[in-house]
């Protein structure tokens, strides 16, 4: 078993600034869990504490059934894939993938076998004798993954591994990493600030804000049943609209949430005339931006709808979420 358990984990710098605040999380064996949140929320710090690259201020970390608080990174049976690839430029792909095994004085025949197996999994066979500078960004990232694979770790830790790639390559690599997880059947913990990556890759998503877990759930539940305004506003592109109750003639002490795709021009029971500020044509859909009272909003419309500068927006009451105006927690 190679699950990961975090119990009451805290991280404080200089005995004053707390970046991780009493986090409790259980990651199951072979699960793909994504830690997601804005910059500075503590997700990378949490990952580095699991790896042993950051000391913890309080709490306990278990990998499998072993408490690893005082175990050095090299003995935790994990593999860390960095954002920057961290490849040795003077080494070939073969040498980069094999480097960790050579440092552990693994038999040369076993090293070659493992390198070949990793190269086959990652489609790197024809690049084994090239240097990193001769590879594309996506190929370099696959080499970094290969270096992790040959170690056969209990847990893969990935810290924003796709953030240096262009948009098209990120989509391709998302798919490749998901396939890799399914093939290896190993626990993956993946950090990103990109909510699209989180929704498309994770078995479960951990949404973090200011060192606190806001919600842990499946992508479906995170998107369709957010527990509070932070989670609701973090996922979705554009993000959920938050409208003051008074602006649509409803409870003034409540904030109402509605996804842009749930705003249309036809069949809602709540209707408002709005002035379009910006309109973006995105091929299959058009996104329009406008205000309802003091609330800034957006709507996703079908591409054949050509909204004029002023038009009527329509919302179904049944499509609206209701949030407590003070706490931000979801009421229903």
C-alpha cells in the first residue's frame, strides 16, 4: 500500500507566518490527487513537506504505513518531478534517466533494462542518445518523468510540471500523464494553479486557500457542488458570477451564484436588461461581459447568437446557488 496521510500538518516560518494551517488529508493507494489553488496558497509547500524537502512545524506525515517526519527524502520512496525539468545538459537522455540508479549503484544490466522500459512507455526510444538541448519542451518533460519512473517509487510528486509548455503541448501532456498513471498504477500527487488541469486530471481535487483546505472532492462535485464562494469562484472559465440579492430583487443578505453557461437569452424566470461591455467570439461560443447592478457578470452564449449592445439576459432560479453573505459558505 502506498497511500499518503497528513495529520494536523502546519508550516510556520520564523515562528510567525503560517503558510499551512492544520491540514488533514488522506490520499488513497493508486489515487491521482491534484492540489490546486492560487499562487501563495501553500500547495507547493505541502508537496515539498511530503517529499521531505521542507521541514514541518507540527503534525505527522505517513507514506504507506510508515511515519516519515524524520526520514530524509532519498529514503521516502518517492519521486519528485519539478517544474523546471532539472535535467543535466551535458548528459544524454539515457544518462539523465539512469542517473539516480547509478548513484544507488544499481547493476548496469538492470539500469539498461529499466531505461529501455521507461523509454518505451514515454516514446523516447529514438531520443536516448540526444542531449536535452536537442529536445522540445514536451520531450524534456518526458525525460524528467522517465527519470522518476525507473525508480519505481511508491508515490509520484509533481510540482506544476506543465507550466513551462505552450497551450497545445499542455493539453497533450495532460493526456500522457493520465495514461502514465493508469499504466503504472501508482499514487500521484500533482500540484497546479490551473483549474482546467485539476478538473481533467484528478480522481479527487484538493482546493487550497491561504494554507487551508477549502474542499476535497471529485472534479464533478467540485464543479457542481462547491462548498463556498472561494471554491465556486476558483473553478470554471469564466468563473461563476456572484450577484447581490438586491440586484435581482431577491434576499438582500444573500449572494447568488450562477455559472456563465447557465445565463441565456430565453427561458429563465429572472430577466434583466444589460449593457454589454465586452464581447469575445471563441468559435463555438461567445462570451459577453456586463453588469447586473454592482455585480460584474459574464455569460456564455451559443456562437449563432449575436447580442446587441443592450439585450435581455435570462436566468433560471433553479440554476442559482445561494451563499451566506458574511461567511461565504453555501446555503444551498
